[in-house]
């Protein structure tokens, strides 16, 4: 799904970065500090669209790079199994 607002959330639940995906669902996050994160779709946008998300994606950014792309996220209509 394109045009979703994605959030990179740190270990204490703070949103470290937010970016919108393109119409084709593609996104790139740059300038992210090394650390452990979870990539998710903005919960407010999910609720507004009547969607739910899978578990999100655990992401570790190492000291060698600060670019994130190519992680797929699962969303579906609320009430669908």
C-alpha cells in the first residue's frame, strides 16, 4: 500500500523518525543513528483507514550505515484474518 506514514520507534517507544512511503510503497530513511528500532505504520493512520498491522519489523542500524529501505510491512483491513 502506498502513501503510508512510517515510524521508526526506539526501544523505549519514542518515535525516532517518520517518513511517508511513495505511491508504490517504496521508502528510504536516512540519517538514522545506530541502534535497535521497530519499523511500523503510524497507528493513527491505521485507525483512520480501518487497517491493522502485523508485528512490524525489528530493525538494527549498525555503525556502518544509516540508511533503511526494503523492509516490507504487513497491513490488512480490520476484521480480516
